[in-house]
C-alpha cells in the first residue's frame, strides 16, 4: 500500500488573518503580499493583496488537517 507524503504546516496555526483580522476557519494562505512582506491571509485578502501560490509566492493550507492543499 502506497502512502502519500503530504506537506503539513509545522508552526502554530494562525487564528486570524494578518490583514483584515477575520477568524480563519477553513483555509489560510501563507504568502507574499503585493506590498512585499509575507502574511497569513484569508482567501479574500489573498485575492486582493496576495501574489499567487507556488514556490516564492505562497502556500494554501487546510486549517483542520494542517495539510498543504495548493502552492
């Protein structure tokens, strides 16, 4: 039986979006912003201020499983 080696968030899970302050409930994006610094963002703030996902841009994580789901 083959097992998948999924990447997981290793730090303390963020509770709120660093930009708007909303409580993160399903997913969060750890990503670079258009202003330069990185942030833990909700999906809406990532749409407005994020630079995408992928190496050097950001990763999207599932809050309940801590698994990386994109990027």
